[in-house]
C-alpha cells in the first residue's frame, strides 16, 4: 500500500503536490525493489472521507500521483479512492495507466462510519466499457466483500455476498479483510470466499503481518499489506525498510 497524506481540499492537507508525488514514488519504488509484485495508491490521509462522491480536486490529485507512480515502478498499480468512489478510481486508472482499482462497496449495502453505502456496480462496469475499449483487460475491478469498518445490511452471509459480488456485480477479483485497518483477517473467511468463488482471485485486505503472511499466502491469491510495513506499525507513518524486508522474506521462503 502507498498511503497518501491529505490531498488538496482535505481538512488535514499541508503538503504541496510536488512533495506528495515525491513521497508516493519513493514508497512505491521501495516496495517494488524489495520484492512486492504491485502497489495500490490510496487517499488514506483524506479523512473524514466523503461517502461515495469525492470532489474534483481529489480525482485530479490522485491522477497526477498515480501517473507518476505508474511511470516509475513499471509494475501493476492499483487505485482506491476512499471511502467508496469507484467511479473516480476508474477515471484515475483510465487516464494514468493504472492496472486495477479497489472498490470498498461494489455490491450490496453496508452500514459504515460514512453512513449507508450502496454498491454502484452497474454504473462502474458500464463506465469502464465506455472509457476503455479493452474493458477488464485494461483495468480490473477488485471488490471488497464485507469490507472493513462496516457492517453488512443487504447480505450478511459472507459466501453469498462473495458470489453476488463476483457473478452478479461482475467483479474481477475479491478482497477479504478484518474489522478495521491493520486488524487481522480471519483465515476462515478467506477460505470461505475462495470456496464460494473458486474462479476469481481472492486477496487479503487487512492485518497482514510477517508472522502469518506465509500462511495467508498459501490460501489467498494476493496480500494487500500496509500497516505492518510502517514505522512502529502505525498506518500513517513512513515505511520502515526493515519491516518491508522482513515481510518479503516471510512470503518468499
């Protein structure tokens, strides 16, 4: 994960765009050089988050940052526009050359700290087709199932929610996470989603640490790692090179 500081227009914004771009490129490069296969760029510092429609300046800033990251790292780059602006994430990916997006609530209804969020799969899938002639081959959609910091309203059964997200909403891949950022993902939940949707990649979306990364990697198709790579294990802190190397070693052995 590349957690961006507050972007222009956010309440905690302090840094100029040049500094934000420089930091994002540096962190993405550090991760790829250490052995990560891809990076996800996220507007983590923009809290409190808009529910599902971010202002124009957020998308503009994200597009600038992501394009610089794409140019530098030469690997798959993903985009997540918090809290749940999948349309903006898709637009950023389309203009920047990113390979995939993450959408927190793509299908169904979730009660969150931003209010009740409703999936917009119909809009996002159609918009992808109109923006990108190659569709899913150009930008893949990875959707959370029972996303963190939320409670399921429409479909409490995890397996059925996974099937709905994959086969009715047409997500290209699924993400399973714990209750909150940095909190461990239940291995049983990962197995449940893998069994429910065997023909889609399933990624772990939170709480990955060097201690249990290898075990999760044996079940999941990918691990999204952020908090445990930071100094002191604090999500908002800079990357800790030792923690990054330790995580990679734990998976590559």
